[in-house]
C-alpha cells in the first residue's frame, strides 16, 4: 500500500538546497518572517521558495508541508517512529515484543 507521499512522487533530491532549507525551517515551526531572517531573504523571496517547494512535493498547505518534512527526516533531532502496522495490526513501537 502506498502512502500519499509516494503517490505524489515526492523526492527530496528534486528540491534545490535553498528549497530544502526553507522546508526544514517550516517543518521546525518557523514563520515566514523567521525563515527570512534566518536565511537573509526578503519575505517575497521566502514566499516564492515556499510556493515552488510545495509544487514540487505535491502539497497545498503548510500543515501538509510539515507532515512531508517530518516523513522525509527534515525535523532535526527527531526520528519518525511507526506505532502500528495498519495492514497486520502489529504494534511496531516495541520491536522485541512485550516479553522484555
């Protein structure tokens, strides 16, 4: 079964380095103004990078972009952990089972 990200054909390697930087900051919760200040960009330039990034990754909202970023490892210091396999019902949060 494919995820919505796989269906959209999203691939982080298709993004420019600057688009990835912007998406990393979006994923970490930064506002457009904070992104501009961090990357020394004007607000309209930030909005342009956001627009082109969203188009490339196949999302329409900031929330979708954050989820995409988390799914693709852009949230530094955190790891995406599966809690359950919906196809089998297996709990994946305990890799060695509950006997430990």
